[in-house]
C-alpha cells in the first residue's frame, strides 16, 4: 500500500474547497493611455450565478494606498465631490455589459487620471468567501504621435484607367516608452470604407479584402520613405480604385507578451478620380454582296490612349441585330499578341493600328445576317502581366447576300413511244436556254407520273424517282420493285440530259409523265442546298388497247382411208393486234367416246416452240418414236404427219397455237392462245370385237391363302388365227369397298411376254402368267388384310394386218371383282393361348416352390411351438 498524505495538507485542501467563493477580476498588468484618449476598464465577477444584477463600486488612488470613491452602480451619491462634476458631464460612465460585468469609461483622459483603480462588489453573505475586489494600474502619457499627409491634400487626383499613382503619409512618435506604430490605408466610397493595405505593429503587411491578388502580383505596394514617410503605390489604376484615401496610424505598446493600442489617428490624403478610357468601334451599317464573292468589312477604332496599349479585336456573327445576345458565333479573333484565330474561309488583318479588316470568302445565303466588332484594349502590368483597360462593341452591320438564280428551262421529249404492250418507252428530260452556269451549281432530276383522265378530277402525282444533291437516287413506291427488277432505268446521259426508260411498258404505265429539274448550290462545308425547281410540260404515253386476235384453221390435204397409212394435217395461223408474233404449236389428240377410264382424255402428242424446237410430249409408243413429225412450213403455217397409223390412233386431232411477243431482247411474252378445228381419224373396218372379264374361284379367302384371279378375253366377229393376236394385259386394284380411290397398278404383261410387277408395301407376293391364248392368271401369294378390294384388268389387243404389220386396238377394261380376306380365329389365338397357359403353369409352380421353402426353413421354429401349444390344449380338454 502507498503512503498516506500528511494530515495538515489534507485539512488545507479541504478548507480551500469549502471556502471557494466569488472572485472580482480586472485586466492584469497596467493600462497605458495617451492624454485626450478614452480609457475603458472592464470588471467582472466570476463564479456568480445569481439571478439579479451584481453591484459594483469603483475607487481611485493616485498612489495606491488610500482610495477615493469614484462611481457606483447602486448608490448615486457614492462618488466623491471631486468626480461628481465629471460624472454629471458624462466624462466618467459606468456601462453594464452583463449581470456580473461592468465597464468604466473615462473620456478625454488627463494626466491626473494616472493611478490605481479598484473594482469591488459589496458583500451580503453571512460569511466572507473569495475575493470581492481587484485593482489595476493606469499610466497616462503625453500625446507624442504626429500624423499628416506628405503634401497638402489635393481636391482630386484625376487618372486614366490603367495609369499608376502614389499616395504618401507621414507618421512619427516621441513617446518616452518603447511604442510601435501601425499604419493602414483606407478607401472610402460613399459611406462604405474598405482596407487597402496595412502595416501592423508587428511589422507585417496585410492586404485588405479584394486586394490580395493585386498585392501578390506587386500592383499594390506599401513602402517607407525616409524616417517617417509611408507610400502607397498602385501600378495600374482600376475603376474600383476611385474614392477618398486616408491614412490611419495607431500606436501600440507591448507589456508582458501582450499588445495594447494606445491611440489612433487618421488623416485624409487625397481623392482619386478614375477617368474611363475613350474607346469606340464602328462598322459600316449596311453591306450587300453577291453570293460566291468576298465580304470585306472594316472595324475602325477610336481611342484617347496613346501609350503602350494593345487591342484585341473579335468579330461576331448573329441572326439578330441585338448585339447583347449571348452565344453569338465567333468568326475571327486577333489577340493582343497579333495572332489570328479564324476558320479557313475567314481572314482577319489590320491595315494600321486603328483599322481591322474581316474577309469572308465565297459567301452564301447562310452568311446573311448581322456582324459585330468587339474591341478590348490591354495595357502592360507588373511582372509581364496584362490588364484590360477598356472594351467596346460596334453597332451591328447588316449584310445581305444576294444570289443570282440560274435561269434555265426544262424540255421533256419522248424519244421512243410504245405502240403495243411490252414495247420500250424512253423519255428525255433536257435543260435548255441556260443563261448562267456557275461551277458551284449542279442539276438533279425528279420523275413523276400522273394518271390521264378526261374528267376534271384532280389527280395526285406519284413520285417515280428523285435525285438528291449528292447524286443519290431514291425510288418511289410505284417504281421501287420494277427498278430493282431492271424494268425501270433512270440515268444521266449528259450534263444537261436525264433519261427514263421503261423496258416493258404495260397498260398500267399509260398516263402523263413530267420531270422536275432542281438546281443545287454548294455550301462552304461542301454540302448542297436546293435553290430552284423548274417543271417540264407533261408528256402523254398512250396507245389504243385492242384485244389480241388469234385464229387457227386445220385441214387435211390428203384423204385418209385405212390403218397403216400416213395421216397429215396442216394448221394455218392468222393474228391481229399482236406485235411481231412468233408461234408455238402443240398437237393434241382426243380419244373417241367409249374409253371407260377417262372417256374425254386429251393427250399431247408433239410440240414446236417459238424457237422451232420440237419436243415429244406424251407419245409413249417406243416402236414408233419417229412415227410423228411436226414442222414449220411458213411463219404462219405448220404441218403434222403421223406414219403407219394404228387403230388405236383414232380420235380428234387439233393444233393448239400460242402467239408470243418479244420482250426485252431475247425474252418472250405470251400474247394469245387459240385451238384449231378438229380433224378426225376414224377407221371404218369390220374387224373383231374384244371383251374382257374377271373370274375367281376364291373371291373370299382366309389370311395367308392364295388368291387366284383370271382375266378372260372373248372375241366376237371374224375369227382370227391365234398367231395374229397379241395382248397387253395389266392388273389394277382399288383397296376399298367402293371405287372411290385411285386404282393401283399391280402387274402387267406385254404382248411379248415380259412381266413387270409394281413395287408395293404389302408382304404378299404377286405372279402374272398367260394360261392360254385368251386367259391370264394373277395370283396373290400369302394374302393379307390389305389385299382386299376391287380387282380388274385392262387389255390392249394387237392384230396383225394383211400387210403383216401389227395394229394396236383400243384398250378395253373388265368389270371389277371384289375380293375379301378373312382372319383365321383359331390360328390367330392358338399361339397366344399356348404361351399364356405355359406362363401360368410356370408361375404357379414357382409360387409353390417359394412357399414350400419359406415354410420349411424360415418359419420352422414358430410352427413347432404352435403345434406343442395345441397339443397341450387338447390334453386339457380331454382330461
């Protein structure tokens, strides 16, 4: 444990804590004042928290031993007779600053006021605690401070803006004490005063508000001149420097590390008047210049400054004559270092010190407006700095740029007029009677279409194409697709000629066409602005539209009498309202009535196109590939020949002629199609008649059985040797209960004995064979459900003529027979039943085996216990 403090020390600390009370305080040290100045001594009571005002008594002693009552805040008759008169005159005043503070003011201090001043507070406490009074010493010195202007104050110092000036003030003191002087230059403008520059009692310079930058730049300085002179030097006068200047000098004394001001004196030095610099800028009020020429404007400067000032000239441009508008574009600027800042088409120069020229090259309409000249004068300052002394802006100069429009006319001519549809149309839009052609002018064209109507209704024009100033072509809605297809062609043939071509003119293209030629003027930024449009007179594109007429006449130049002969037919063509026609011919054959499959079927035999290319169409007789010939006899006449005619060739033969018109060179357009009168081939013969029928011993079979179908041919009329007959037999099936579906070819056997079987999706197989001369057997092996339906055969007889050639007879068809395929129920369910019984038996045996194993091994103990319990119960019952 630490040592305890001695008991007397503890008692002393406790006594100080209990006896703490109020303390009266006045300034420490001594106060020094000069005769004639005002003395102020504050006094306050610390640790006072009473709600009412504290009373104070002031006493004075010249020696510090015996005090005389001076003044009191609560007793009017407290002061001695010596000071009552001064109290009444107001030379001695007590001013309360708070409940616990008061100030003693003594005006016009005299040497007799030097001494000791005591401030005390009357005590009403039961016990005295604290310090109730305090004393301060006051020293009074004689007035030894002398302040005055270095020269008699002038009524006004007139200066021009930017000129330097100096002001001087003299201050000295003969005080016996060691005092310091502080000096302050003040500027008064009206009722407001502001500090310019001060020298403190500690020897430091302190610029006033707003003068810091000028002080650091050296424009405002404070120097000492001689022993008592102080000079304020301003390098360049500003407008804010105008006003009355006075020199304020204060005397300070230092005691015990603190400073106190003894007295202060001020003297008016001079009044400075700043005369503004005269500066005017003038530009010609109104100027007119032709487009493309040069604009020359002169800014004339007038000023009263002849010293070293440098002008800064700036040219502005605006659309409004109000020169105060902000944001006006700057055209050019000449700075005070004579450096020009401008764009390539603008130049700025000066002829002499008072004239500055603005030159704008290649003016355009955009240069019309108002031009301003702004001038600023700069004067050199301290440390190579510059300051603006004056600025002025000229009145607006109105500039009107006139433009000489290109004078020209537009003529539209139809160099190629269509007479029929699909003809070429060409229009030429030409510029004529051009009076002036500037290099900065280019021409473009726009094409328009308007429907030609006889009524007075107003019809809107449709834009076909428009060309902009940069030669970009834009299509209208009417012409966009056809222009992309190459049907509409817009081009510029020459400098003054534009053309429009319609490669294939249609009836919808008939109407009025006109062109508009636009003049474009190049701007300074290399853009183009449209300046004029000239319309041409419309040109009408029209032709009478009549229906195309095409007539074809067929004839048989030689009589036709029997099979095996040559059949010849010629077709003569005549047309009307078809331009430069070419013809294509197609020979058709219509079979006579009696064909069961398609009684009105028309077959295409051979064709010849407009380029005289021959093509076999549906001629399928391989033995007679060269048996048909189609040739062009004349431009409008064609001949068809068929050699070694067969009986099957009987029918109506026609010429189908199509007229073609040329379109765009090698292309052709179908103009009209016409069919000639028929020429009939009819064989008058008493030959045999053939019939076909189908028979089956198994029309209803079970799935998997064999289906046998017989195609039986019967012959009526003249008897024929079997060697003189041959047949093409084909089998067809319609897999439906009706004949609503298309027949499917199953198999065919030609007259040479070659069998052809079609591909099928069924698994059943087909076989076709000739059983006898007039019987043909179709067999379906391994029939399926899909093999049901109607079956029929088609027969094409071939008969040998007396000349030894084979003649093809008309194809005949049998009536269909319906075949049904049944399902064998026993065979269908035999295998599923056997499989089901076998699986059931195996699963039953396996279940028994699992049960036996479980009862024998897994549950053996439980079964034995249960059995013993039963025996016991039975024994009890028996007993």
